[in-house]
């Protein structure tokens, strides 16, 4: 459904995102409000890109109605422009939406759209890919590749896949070059590069990350005894991961190079395969994000 072009925002709805009860309710609510907003369904990444390109000059705000993958797709088309990204979270993890306090309430989102207050945030480049939240290789990327093959979605499906991948997890070797004087070579369970604090579902991989400080957070988790997994999980959900002796945390605005034989990466929770040297850099304040009424965290960092 695509209504009058004089609306301020276009909702890009991913009908495959989320668990059935939530997405059914949201879809029904969007349809009920078709006289108040413009909305269209997208069945693929390419179709989302085409819809945005076709309507780019008609709307000021583009709302990603889906999970982090949908947000990533929409944001890729808006980065570097004066267009505004908003989110109607109906995905499994909703990491970006949780950090920016987007909620599933369409009425409050419409009020935020009318206010049109924004904050400019950084974006990470991983070779030719853009990343809003977290990218990396290791346990989280192996989970992303496994989860992508599942037909079911939701927190418990994700938790089950994570546990299965951890049981068979083996360390991978990597060389991380941060500067001529700082080169880290070791075996790891996880190598994450973060612009926001969490993967999603309030799992905080980089508790100190700020999405508009011009820095990216590199989190390195070295192999640890597997019986400590519950302790790591607790630290992950209580923002205390950096307290572990197995975790090395680095903040940098420099270009970082990563060399590893492992090719199964993820970007914003979406599985990708990358071979050869990986170059990671930060692009400061190149994406405008709608500031929600509930979002107080980033006000002090400016827009």
C-alpha cells in the first residue's frame, strides 16, 4: 500500500521480519493508518533499494519497518544525504532500535516524525560494506550464518543457535593492525568492531560504544574455558564484558586492517563472506537518525 505522496515519511515494511504475532499486529496497524502514512512492502534488499531510489525526493524520512537487516538496507541508501532514518522495530534482535529507543508504537513514531528532531551518527565501513551496529568474525558471525538458514525467528531460536555454535566453536587466528606500533596477533573466539553497544536483545558486546563520537570499538575475546560460558553470557547482558581477563577492548578512530583465514563474517547480524585483508574505518556523522521522545542518551553528544 502506497498512499499520498505528500506524507513526510515512507515506511519500508519487511513482511518476513519478526515473529508472527508481532508482525501481524504491526502490519494490520499500518494498514489501518493508510490515510496517515505511506507504506510499501519490500520482498528483498534490491527491492528496498529500488523503492527508496524511486521515492527519494518525495520524502524526508524513511522508516525501516523490520529488524536490523532492514535498518541496514535502508540506512545504506540514506548515508551521506540529508534524509532521515527512522525505525519501526519488528525484528528478532532490534539492536539499533533499542539503542535509539525506537518502539513498536506507531502513534508515538508519527509524533517523532512530525517533530523531525535528528541526531547525526557515525557509520563504519568494512571494505565496501556499511555497518551501523556491529560487524565481526567469530562466534557471532557463525551464529549469523546458521540463523540465516532457520525458518523460525525470535529470541529463543537465536539463543538455541548460539548455544549449538558455541559447543562446536574452535578458535580462529587473526592479525589486527591498528597502527605501525600496535599490531595484535592471536587466536580468538570473537573479533567484533562496534559502533553501538549491543548486538540486539540487550546483549552488550561493547558497553562503552557511542555511535557519534568518531570512534569505533574493537572487542577481542580470546579463547576461554567453555564451562565459563554462563559467566560470559551474564557479563554480556549486564554490560560487564570488559571486566573479563579474556577480553581486550580498544577504541580508535584510525583505519584498522584485519587478516584472517576465516571468511564467515557478519555485518549488522547479516551473514557475509569476506576473503583477504579486511579494512575497517569510521565515517563520522554521515547518517541522520530520527530522535525519539524516549531517546535521552545521545542528547549530550550533539546533532
